[in-house]
C-alpha cells in the first residue's frame, strides 16, 4: 500500500465542509457565527483531511510491521496548528477562497487560535519541529507529552516586573485533539515493596490515571501524519460522596483536584519540597504512561519481548524522562519475568538520550529521600543498575546514586545505547566535561545530531513574502529539500533580485511595527535596524550583556546627538522561570532601562529598547521574519545548540554571536564574512575564569563598561529604589561566572561593525540573502534522517 499525496480540494468543496461543521459540530448558522465559531469550523474541515492521511499512515505501519519511534518530551511547543495544517496540505488558496465566499476574513480567523501552552523554549520548539519532520519523512512515530491545562504561565509586566498568570488555552474547545478513553493507565506513587514467591512486588499507596488525548501531526503535502499523544491526570476515585453528604464539599473534590495538579502546569516552581515532589511526579507520570502505551501496542503485534529493540525506539528528550530506564526494567523484570540482566539489556537497546545542556546544575538530580518515598522500587532498581554497571566496568567508581542524590544525567547515559549532543561543539564538550568519565567507558556511545528547524513553519508559512520570492526563483522543491536554497546564489548577484529581497524584509518590518503600535502602543521606525534577542531568560544567555551595551550606546549617543548614528531598535522577549529571581531582575532592569531611553527626546530618533511580553511561537513568527540582527551571545561552551539562531539566519537576519552551540556551524555554512563574531572561545572562557579579579580587570580596562555599570548602580534607571540593581552590578564586578564583563569590550566592537555594515544597504542585503541561501543544512528533516540512520535504525514508509 503506497500513500499518495491527498487529492486537492476546491474552494467550493471547502466552503461546504465549513458550513457543515458550523451547523452540525458547532451548532450555529452563518448569521450568528462568531470568529471563534468560524475558526473551529475551518479547523474541523482541515482536520478531516488530516485524519485521512493519519489513518492511512497507521494502517501502513501495521501492515509493514514497522519499527516505531517514540519521542518522550516534557515540552512540545507546537504553537497554532490551523495554518500549519493548511500549509502542509497545500490548501492555502482554497481555504482563503472558501472563507471569502462566506464573507469571513481569513487572517482574522487564523489569528483567533490560541497557542497550545505545551512548552517554554527551544526544547519544546525542537520537539515540535521533529514531529513535523518525522511526518514529512514518513517515519512511524509518536510524541508523548503532558496535556498541561495552564502551560508555563502567561507573562505580563507591572512596573517592569514579570507577572505570572495561568495560560488559559483550554478554556476554548481544542479543535485538534481526540480524547482516547480506551487508552487509560493507572500510575502509582509511594507505597511499599515486598518479595512474594521470588517476585518483587511494588504496591503503590497513591494512584492516578493517565488519560490520552491525540493530536495528528501532518507532514508536507499531507502524505503522512503521526500522533502527538498527551496525558491528562485524573483521580482514581474522583469524588467522595460520603464527604459531600456530610457537608465537606471541598474535601469531597480533593482527590480530583490533587490528581489534576500533575497535569496543570509546566515546570512547577521547584524551590520548595512540594514543588520538587510535583516535578518528579510529572516526570514519572509522563514516562510510565508512555511505556505502558508502547508495550500495549507492541503486545498487539508481537508475542516475543526479545523483539522489542527491533520494533521500538524510545528517545529521551533531555533528562526529564530519564526514569524510563528503571521503569522499563521494572516492567520487564518484575511484571514480565525477564531476568534483570536481560531486562536491562533490552531497555538499553530501546532507549537513547538527547543531552541539551553542559550546565551541571541543569542535569537533574533528585534527593534519594524524595526519590525513594515516591518511587521505592525504582530506587532499588537504580542501585542494581549501578551495581551491574560497576561490575561491567570494575576499574571505575562512577555511580548514578551518589552523595544522597539520584543523578538523572548519568542514569540517562548508562541506560541508553546512544547519547547525542545537538551541535558539533556541544557534542565534543560533552565528551570532555559532563560525561568525560562515561565517555571513556563507552567511547562509541556519544554521537552528534546538530539540531534543525522545519522549513514549512519557519520560512514557508511565517514569511510568505520571502518564501514566495524563493519559490518564484528556484521552484517549490526547496520546501522539503532545504539545501536547494543554494540555487539562490546566482540570483543574489542581480541587483534587481536583491532589491526584491530587501523589499520583502522591509514589508515584514512594517507589519511588525504596525502590530506593535496596535497591540502595545509602541511606535518604532521600520527603517531602523531591528536588533532581536528572543530567548528564555538565563544568565548564560546573557541578556544583561545586551542591555549593558544598550546603556553604553545610549550614553554615547547622548554625548554626541548630532553624530552619524545608525538607528536601532533593540527588541527583547522571553520568560524567566518563576523561581529564578536573578533572571527576573534582568527582565525588570531591561524594562526600566527601556523606560528611560525611550523617553529621552535627544536619542529616541536613533535608539529604542522594547521588551515584548508573553513570548510564544506566534510572537516568534512575527519577530523572526522582521529581524535584521540576531543576538546569539551566550557564554561560549554553555549553549548546547540553539534553534532560534537557525530560524533567524534562514529568514535573512545576520548573527552577532559567540562561538557557542550551533553558531559555530552557522558561521561555517553562511561564511565568516556574513557573521559578526565576538567573544572568547570555550577554552578561553575556562582559562579566563582562573584569572583572579577577571571582572574587575575588564571593567578597569573599559571606561564605557564602567560608566554603564555605574549608571545602574547609582539608580539612574530605578530612581524610586536606587539600590534595586546593586546585586547585579556586584555580580558582574565580582564572580561574573558567565563573563559578561570580560566579553563586553569585544561585543561593543562587533556591534559597531554591525552599524557600519547596516549603513551600507547593498552590502547588508547581500549578506542577509547569503544567510538564507546557505542555511539549508539546518533543516530538521536532515536532523531526523540522522537520528533514523545513526540512532533509531528506523525507515521511512513513504515511496516516491
């Protein structure tokens, strides 16, 4: 059975389907329908066509007896799905025409869809790109995650401070999911462990049910669709009638409320013991439910557990699902009767692990007291894994459980047959730093798979002006073969073509400026350089280096307001974890600086600073096509890869950045002359930290830096509370672990090179266009092909 591209539909047929859903699914008629009604009706009409591909792909997988890939991730930042589905089904003109016939504005309907609040940053956006590429390539796959009711949080600002409120994306009907009540599994916590008849039995004291909700994820041209299965937590006994009847109404509902807590919020604040317990519960809940589901599907086709590695590939996206190793061993050994040795070998052959960080503190660890209380049998299994690993490697004392902690990074490594980094630099540093000893023991285990992004969402869909020019120039084949963008290079030598490229960028900037004016009351000049840093707030990502340079630049413009300054708008966006107080203070500092700079009549024609609230996928889709400059300024050796850097380059933004993560490979591909490099290398960072008083030396050597820090310390940007940011200045003057002060001078130099290049419009446009033409290697299709061949041993079921 070959799966063909679905037949094209007409605008008339689409119109009829929309009206049918409006009537029979929504229960209203065109004269009374609101925007939300039209959006749901359109979504259901699109979903119908996706479901056909989805079912055909499922049948094909069963018929072929194919190996499936299972991607376990705490985040899937999928954003809006309506336009994604329309674009991948190639129905954009038909959908627009159908709504036009009905007197409804297509763009208004699209913009009504809320972002699915299923992630925060690059980890979740990567997972979403991977699911779409798995479908585009026809690789049978499931994504497993949690159906968070409130996501991370909705960010707003009060007095410059980050305020956090629940994300309410599920208050409206979610058009894309199918509830699967038949896929429900009991998940236990706590309790006791005992041996009965030679078998170890875990009897949990607490139980919740994991209930499945499926979302089909369609690939390019609609030829294949895979499944994102999200778990929602429900109480085993949701309502205590006896408590209710005696008037204890809150007590009667408590079991349901406590169970739902598990799937309410992404990354609950873990600065308290209760928060830590909830996070560990979430991770086990996701992992245990996924493994139950994987084995149920396997059992429906096979009766020999020895075939499991040949039919099942399980990818752990970061350490959050690391408990998959002990849980799979527990099921195979305690419940299925495998010997412990065979269970461990089988689990290892199925599991692989993606590392996303070189920060030791970000490699999760759990106190053995908490771990043993919630998962007593798993703590025993961790010890047996440790013993087995030590027996196989007697010369080493490495331990997963040490210093009263269960170390999830080491556990993930030991229980995986392959461990991958996400950029060439990161993979090399993994071998030298966080997994140095494990790499010596298992020299063939670490492999590299440099991240990528899906070109369907991150160029074709989000940037129609540029993608239209590309298709007109080289045809449509680039959409699923992104390296064909190299075919643009001859056209870049044509001045007329470069002008069309520049016009596309200018149009995107004008759109962003208009939206910022309407949505946030901000007035910015589309002809100014749009200088953008959009990332999760973290010290190693160094948003504070960016705002320090902004202060120094503002001071220099004030000194010479009649100078030949290049107009620039610095745009920030990103959220800080609720318990990360230093990062939240950086947000407030940026907002306070923006308030002062933007109110300065002497400089605002040349320079503005903007922090846009509630960064999400939809905001990224506005910002990335409009960006001129991409800020990728993390401390070298700390950013694993990055994918925002790839999206910016693909859409024609030039990068100012360090040799960190995938910046290294981006610079190699687009050309050093089309990349603004600054800062220390990873090796130089290590050496610099050993220099006594390195921050004080850097400050003493650069009057601009000292002047900017003094302005912060003296309360220029916080006159109501002059000492508000003294702790930031003290950090940057003292320990400065992330070497903001030491890299400032070179960052200033590179920023002025940016100004000079932007002042020459012809040169800038050529550099930007070459970034687009040479970014084709950074497709998530290429990344997934690497996983399929190097890690999963999985094949595409698409032909032709």
